[in-house]
C-alpha cells in the first residue's frame, strides 16, 4: 500500500499554458531505493522534481510522502531535500555553516551541530573541511558538500537534479559509483533526474523513462535495456540499430519482416496488435549483431551491409556499416575474430531473433 | 618607438582625468585645508593656528548641528535602504523582460530634472496650500490647512527621495547576479522567509548594500538645497553653516575649517561602515 513507499504520486499534472509539462504521472518509490527519472531535455523531468520539492504546485493529482499528503506543505516543511544542478552552496558561508544551516533551522544545539557536521563530512570523505569556503573546493568536493548538507538532515527523500552534469567525464564516472555507495550507506531514498542514460543505468534500482511529460516505462535498468516497452525507450536507452520494414507474418510472438533492402528477418514482437502488412521497426543492439559467413547459425536472421568505417573505442569498438541507405552499427568482437574490414567490403550481420524487438512504426 | 608612442597615448587619455582630479578635487581641498589653519589677526596680517577648530568645539551651535546632520544622514541612509530593497528585489528578481527596463527607467526619470525641481515638487505636495493638505480637508480629516513642510520629517522625505536611485542601482546589480537556486535551497533546507532573507539574501547583497549606503550617506551629508528648502530656516544642516560662513559672514577661514570637519566626518563614517560590515572598498566598488 501507499504507506510502505516513501513517495507515491497519483495522476500528477502541471500545465504551462496549454502545454502539460507533467502529464498524468503516477509513481511509487519504495523506501531505500535509488529511483531515476531519465529523459531528454525538455521532457518535464525538472518540473516533476520541483513539484516533489514543493517549489511548484501540481494542477491535478496528489503527492504522498510516507503516506502523508504533501500538496499544500511548503518546501521548508517537507521531509525532502534537494541537491541542485549547480549545487547552490551558499557562497557567503563556510562548508560547516552550509551543512549546519538546516540543523540550525531545526534548533539543534551548537555542540551537537558541530558533532553532526563533522560526522557527515567524515561519511562523504571530506573530514576536517568545515572551515573552508565552498569556492576553494574542487568540483567533486563541492558535490559532496552539497550531498552532506542534505543528508545531515536525514530526509525521507533526497532529490537530485543532474548534479553530475557540471563535472568532467572522469570525475563523473567516479562520482556515479560513489553516489550509489553513499545511497546504500545512508539508506535514504534517492530520486535522481538525468538526461544521461549511463548515469541512470549505473546507479539506479528503478528507472523511469520520461518523454513529453509522461513515463514511457518504469523498470529496473536491465529490464529497460533488454525489454524496452516502446520504440522511444529502445532508441534512447543504450545504443540501438533501427531497421525499417514491413510485417510479413507473425508466428508465436516472432514477427517476420521484410526489410527495405529486401532481406527477410525476424524479431520478437514488442507492441500488441502487430498486423501483417503493417510498417514496423526492428531494434537490434550493436552487441547482438555477429559477423557471419555463408554458414548461418540455425534460427538466426541475417542481412547484408557495406562497411563504411570502423570506430575504434577500446572495448566499445564498433563498425559502421550501411544497409539499404540506413546506418547500422555492430560491435567488434574483442577476441580479434572479426574479419579484416576494409571500406566498402560487404559483410553479413546476423542475430538471434529473440534479441531483436519489433514495434509497429509510427504512422507517417 | 612603439612603447613611447603607447606611453604618449596613455598620457593623452589620462590627461582629462588627471586635470579633473588635480584642479577640481585636490587643489581646492588643499587650499581649503591651508585656509582653515589661518588666523586673521588684523585686516592685513595672518598667523597660523587652530582657532577656527577651537571655535567649532566651544560654540555649541556648531557641533550640535554637526552631530545632528550626521545622525539624520545615518537615519536617512537606513530609511533609503529599507525603501530601496523591496524595489530593487522586485526589479531584479520578479520583473521580466520589458517590465524590468520600464521599472528601471521609472526610477531614473526623476533624475533627469534637477534637484531643485524635484524638491519644489515635494513642496507643492506638502505645503500648507498644497495637494495633501487640500485632500485632507476635502476628506474631512483636517479642519484647516495643514503645514507639512519645514520640519525634520519633510527634510528626511526629500533626502530619501533624492538618494533612492543611488541605492536602487547597486542593489539591483548585486541581486541580479544571485542564483535563484540559492533562495530555493534556503527554503528547501528548512528556512522560513526571515531566515532566507537574513542568512542568504542580505549576506549576498552586502557589497551592494554597503556601496549604496556609502553613496547615499555622502550625498545626504553634503546636500544643501533639500534641507534648506524643505526644512526652512530651522533645518540646521551643517552645509548651511558652511554656506553662511563663506557667503554671508565672509569668514572663509571658519568656513574652510567646517568644510574640513565635514570631509573628516564622512571619511570616518565610510571607514567605520566598511570595518563593521567586514567589506573592503575594492569589493564594494567593484
């Protein structure tokens, strides 16, 4: 029931003029989970987060935190804290005062306050930095201070608004892992919004993919990756190849499709009511494509493609090929078993139909 | 060759500024300082001494006016800050696009007219036969004409009005640069309106507050027209004393001494203000 989850929302709507930035969103976040909302910029995820923090009010729907209705509770009275995109550390206060600000508002006596500030700084790995100014810290350190400032208040819910966006790549990778550890260590429920699918995948227990103010799919990262529910999720989460064609037959949840270049291939049906003759799009991940010669593994589908170029990126090296005018990416095997690929050489790419997902194409 | 040409053009660029500083600021002040220590013994002999400064301390009317001017200027500055802060907040944080520009202009437009015209504007409103008086009578709240001019309140109204723009501009500039998220974070972490204002907004705006206060305080302390016109003959503003010494009494030595004292007072107050608020002149003046 609603009382078991830290956060539950019901039919949330927020309109700006005629445009609904948040359009009937319902969600349920169990206590102690890392919940991410993933979507491209402009999908309404920041608006949703601001509704949860209380900076904005929903036009319809309810927000419950630990079973308590929050709609009319102002932000300073909600058991919710937020890590802002640009962190919003108070520049006129020291690190210690930044962290102590919330404790002071709760009338925690000074000796106790000092103890808790020191404690939380220890936990985020910045012991003894109380008297520094936020401006003197590095990006990663500031990040941790912003986290500590919220976590010291032991909120029911911690909201994070793409806080890693401003960091450089290396630090971002490191902070991703650290955030996940910190979340486990504190046991606080995190609601994290991001447009970076890798951040969402690595850290989260549950990911909601958001598009145009609605959730397309809410699932654990692996399910999102393997069983995307909509073409948008399939294309947005991870790399994917999109092949267009026409449905020839549907047998036992497997659809046979005639691709635009003429080859007959198969994939699992992902959208209901797929009819013969309908336009369809087949999604197959680069790592599911195998290079094959004339001998095709039993049951596999295959297509022809021409090599355009190879993209070397360590373990993530790929070949870019061309299938009937559409670009196709295939991962290069790491054991060196790939054939020598020269530009314009013809290759044959095959896949297990169970790994491909077929959706009905949007009507043009 | 190029370096000497560069140096020449630098000097040419600096010349107006240097002339201005030296001829209009430095020379008159040094001259005034010199005159203030001259004691006139007879019509053609002059000795050095501190008689004029002694006069200031022994003649209670001088130093009382001096203290009164200082205290009222401080009060005016504080009042200007209180009036200007909400205006600046609205212009910097709430108004968007065109409204922002229009509001800013609305603050600026009165300053296209001279101080004299602005002061007469207030006099038309406040005098015995003025607008406010006749409104009060029409509403039946007053039996006869009410004189609202020629008292300290009228002087302070006029001075606050004159200082407003110089407080609003630096405040808008600092508040404009504040990250909206800072205020939201202040609320998010449990602060109420008072706390957010006291702990986050005011500390952020401190450079603007101090620079606005310095400018308004100096303007008020050195203003002449407004206290004279709106305060009448009893307004007892220190600049009037200086004017009287120089022009009416033709006692340049005493006038110069009083002028030097006013300069010392304003410098000391600015220095104190900076010290107490922990700001430096460099930070405040950008």
